[in-house]
């Protein structure tokens, strides 16, 4: 039956008012169902990925942007959207939306805002071509999830030179100032130590730090005090002779110094106190003033000059007392020029000049000295041996 014959049939049917209403409602339902069916059948099926959540939707949206708006997606310019917003919707299409997050990236104090859709810090750094070296310090974990307004701080390591007390060493560091570096390396400064540059100075890869280690100590030393030599005239001693009455003794003086060392080397020394802990004892020497009057005839010396046979002697010979016949202590006066004589030829107290020996005084005698013989005094045996036995000329001076 065609539509025309159906209309003819219906036209021959007489309906009352109630029937007319029922027919109209049936027709409306029929066309609504038919329209809905046609509407649904013509929809496109799309796989929608929204910020990690997946769902399948059917849509009449013409473009990707229409689909997102249809699903109440408030996308921003930095978001990841695939395919592009103006791409036409096709059946079976996959649409992905990932909202971007703002990251505050700080590298060595320089900050930059970057929008990213990466999932982790590691992915973000790789996307930005940022390489982390072994001496760098990243203040977040590489595995941390990216969050909106996340602060990622990276301190890039660099090498500096430290001279600590004269010992030089290289360090890798990310410290911003000299003070931060010392704290990081657990290097302590003492009260007197000096550092260059100052603790507040900014560091860079060209920096070098010099620490001068300063130490202040107290040094106590003892020094000898020389004794004085006091002479006293003694009329009982032959003129020109000396006798030690009291031996001298050195005293002691204690000095306290404040000493400054820099890197282990003394740079200054200041006397802060001085005390005498033992007084010196004077050396007292008696000096003879006695004049010897000779009664021997000068004629016996056969004039002012003559040749004698000479030998040498010392004050330390066997049986020697060191004291001359005229009272001179040869051990106390080792530098005196003394000869031993036969007083009948050269009277005691006579001043003479002995060839090869020098000016001397006849101040001693000897049992073996007879006539034109003399003994010459030497303080050391080596000089005495060197003189030996020899004939010399003697000149009488008084």
C-alpha cells in the first residue's frame, strides 16, 4: 500500500474528537523515535583522552575544538591537544588533551617560567635539554611528579682553588659565597685567621680563596747575665801581676715574649715582661802594684843585650803550682809574657825583650836555670813544644 492509498483509506474513516487526538500523539511519537534513531546513527565515535582519563564518546561535533567544548574541557594555549583544534572529527578518531603546568626553573639564581606537559622532573629536564653533571646539585628528585607552579632549582657545580695555610687544593662547589663554601666544606676560621676575599664575596669558576692561619703564643726564655770584672789594687803583689780573688758567675734573666706565627712561620716577637731570677756574681781580680828594687849589678849582664839558651814551660807541668816566684798566678793570667831567670844574671822584675817571644817580665826562677839561661812561659803545651830549645837574644829594657 502506498502513501496515497493510505491517505484515501484514512480519509474514508470518520474519527471522533478523541480519536483524532490519539492519532496525532501516535504520529508524533513515531516521528520522534525515527528522528532520534537517525540522529544517533549519524554520530561519530571518538576515543577521548582527557588528562590521563580515557572514554569513548559519540558526537556530531564538527572539529576537535567543538568536541572539547562539548565535553566542557577548558583548554589553554600551552596545553597539549592532538590532533589540532581545527581538525575535523572522523569516526574512530582519538583526541588527546593534556593540560600544561607552569614550572619555575631556577639555574644558578636565574629564574624562568616554563609551561610543560611532561610528567616528571626528569622528563621535563630532558625536554629542555638540561644535563645534570655529578658536581651539580638538583634540589628536587628526578622522579618527582610535575605540579603546577613547581619550583625546580639547579645549582651548577664549578671548581675553585683554596690556599689554606700555605697548602693549595682544588674543590668542586655550588656555593654562592665564600662563607657558604667554608660552611659546606666544614672549614673553620680561628679568631685571628685572615681570609681573602671576604666571606660575603660571590664565587664563580675563576675564584680563589686564601686563608692565612694566624697563631699567637707566649714564649718564655732564659738568658744569661754576664758578670762584671772588678779589679782591686794589691800592694802585696808584684806590679803587672794579677790574682783572682772571687770567681765570677753568670746570672739568669727570664723574658716573656708574645710571638705571632702566620702559616707556621714567626712574623713578629714582642717583649712583654722581663725578670731577673738569679743575680750575677762579680769576678774580683787583685792587680799587683808592688815595685821590685833590684840590687844586682847590671854589669853582670854584660851590657844591654846578650845571647841566652832558652827553653819553654807551662803552668800545668808536673809539680808546677802555677804561681811564680814573684806571686803571679799564671793560670789566671795565661796571656802574660813571663820568663824564668837566674836572678844573678837578670834580676827579678826586670822588663826585657826576648827575640821571637816579645816583651816580657822576669818574674820567675827555676832550679835548673843557671847563668845565661831562661825559660819562657806559654799557656799551652802545644806552643811550648813548638818553641822547644833555642838560643835567643835578650834585651834589657830597665
